[in-house]
C-alpha cells in the first residue's frame, strides 16, 4: 500500500473512525495494533518474509526489558552493539560478509525508522530516562505506528505515550486541519514532485543533444537545481500527508521540515531539513561525542574544534545512513564536511572579527542573500551523490565538459540569490507569525478554497492518468 495514496487514505479514515468510537484504553490500543499489523502485512508475501523483521523487534523489546531491571552497566553498550549489528545485517551493508546473509527475501520496509525507535528505547531505558514498564502492546504500537512506518518522522517514545494517553480530541477544526495537510501533501507528491522529476529527466536527456556552450551550462544548472526541489516536494509532501493522517488518531507527529531553503548556513539548514533525523543524531551522537571529547581534552581553546569534529561525525552518519554504496558514503562525507566547515568558518570569523563583529556581518542583507544561495547550492551539489551513480556523473562531465559544469553551478548560485530572497520575503513574516490571521492568504476561507482546488486537480489528474501512486524517495531507506 503506497503512502501517500487514496487507498491508504481510505484505510486510515476507516481506522480513525473506529479508533475514535472506542473508549480510551486497551480496546483503542488493541485496535491500533491491528491497524498497524494490517498495514505492515501489505508489504509481506508469506510468513517467512516477516520472520527477520519480527526477530529484530523481539530483540529490541527483550533488550529494553532487560535494561529496565537492575544489572551491570556493560549491558547497555552490548545491547547497542547487538541492535546495530542486527540492523546492518538485515539491511545487507557491504561490510557485512555476504556468506552470513539470509538466503531468502524478506521485508525491510520502514526498518530504518524502526531501528531509530528501537535504539532510542534501548539507550533511554539503559540510562533511566524511561521509567514506566513498556508493555508489548505499547512497544509494537510505537515502533510500528503505521502513519510513520515507511519514512518517519521519528517520534520519541515519551512524546508518543503522552499523546496516546492524552491526545487532543478530533473535533471539526482538527479534522479540517488534518484534511488540509493531507490534501497539500498528496498534491506535493503526486503533482509537484512528479512535474519536477519529469523536468530533471528532460534536462538530462537534452544535455546529450546540446550543441552550444550556453545550452550545456543551462542544462547542467537545471539538472543540479531541480533535484533538491523535487526531493523537498516529495518528502515534505509525504510528511504533510502522514501528519494529517496521524492527527485523526489523536497523535501529533513531529514536523520534519521548516522552510529549509531560507536557511543562511548549512548548520541552520539541517535544523530545518529532515528535522527528526538530525535531532535524533544530535541527541544520541553529537552530544555524547562532544561531551566525551571535552572530558578527555579539557581545554577551552580546543573546545570549538571538538565541536567541528562532532559535527562532522554526526552529519557523516546522516549521509551514510541513506545507503550502503560508496556514493552514499561520499554523500555522508559531503554532508559532514559541509557542516564541519561551516562551524570552522564561524570559529575563524569570531576570532578575526570578534563575536560582535561577526554578528554584525551576518546581519548585512548582501551577506545573508549570498549565504542563503550558497547553502542551497552546496546542498544541491551534494545531492549528486544521492540520486546518481559514479558512471552517470562521468557521463554528465563527458557530455557537458568541465567548463560548462562549473558555469552551471555558478548559474545556480546566481539565480538562487534573488529567488531565495523572494522566498524569504514571503515566508519570513509567516515564520515570525506576523501575518494577520484574517488576511487573505492566512484566512480559513482562503485555505479551504485552496485545498478544495488542489483536491479537484489531484483527483482529476489521478483519474486521467490512471496510474499507480508515485513512490516516496525515502521509502527505499
């Protein structure tokens, strides 16, 4: 069952009606488990395909229970190692010997996001952050939450349980809010991301036919700049959709995007893009790494550079998590390197200009415009190792030539400056909540009319094309 899609939406609506009819407690939680298992079963063909998944979940549950009991401190690192190995083994990472791989096909849909939830439970249970005894029912509902199974977002257990106990009632306004997020999300994925994907494919095809230097520059710029827009529409659209569906079950999933393309540096960008993944890694990788390094090297002069190293490790893992190939490892190097160099630049500028001087420079309009464009351009550049292969990159260079490639990225940077400034001018007041709620763009009537129009376009397009719902890119991770 694809997410988002009309079949999934129908499934969620029927489930939500039954869920809200039942009284809070064991019946409602039992129904939610049934819904979660039915959804997961749509990706499983035969009981054997579900066994490795079930084994991973069982290992995580037993580990959580074991850590909640009194015992030696070595159990936590051992269980973390066990969960890590089980995940790498089931995902068939290339550094795991092929000889020990399972000799049959099995489902791994959503396993990466289940992994983050299970490891969070293991660590927090071992550190005493979770006090309550986790029942099998609560454990499975949390780890297999069908609205967030395929591609997140990642919610912490404490937040999930609080909402499950005291979730806001689904009244008319909540249902309207959910419907708006669902429609906007489906429109982003089915219409906007599809058009952008077709645009990039056309630019790739036209590059091989371009006979003049300016046209090769233009197609190189389009190939690089379109993909981050496509990925944003595809992934944020999925997130909008599942957040809306989860609200019908009285659950508020965390936001995963917050106007990422108006970020003015790469560190700020990752606080706006795939927010729940970067937050998870900051909590469980960045902070422990930095605290440990500062205890081992207690030098105030070295501390900023320890933060640089911690940033690199954290965001290298953000990139490398996406896949097992050398492309994704290099993608991780570029993500980690981008954030680390951003931090190193900040440290150098504070030393050179003083904290006050650097803050004054950062407030200059021309500087903000340039930094915003540079952040977008760097992210678009790193994504070459996300969506292509080494062979494709070599082919692009052969077809365009290095000068056209370099000029293409310069063109992306130049066009991004006025474009993102305009975007900032529109989104800035909204982000700062300075828009009058009765103003036309923010009014309930305007949003209802817009959502209705998007729904009509969405339904008409789906009927006319009569094709399968588009896949979400992050479903494969």
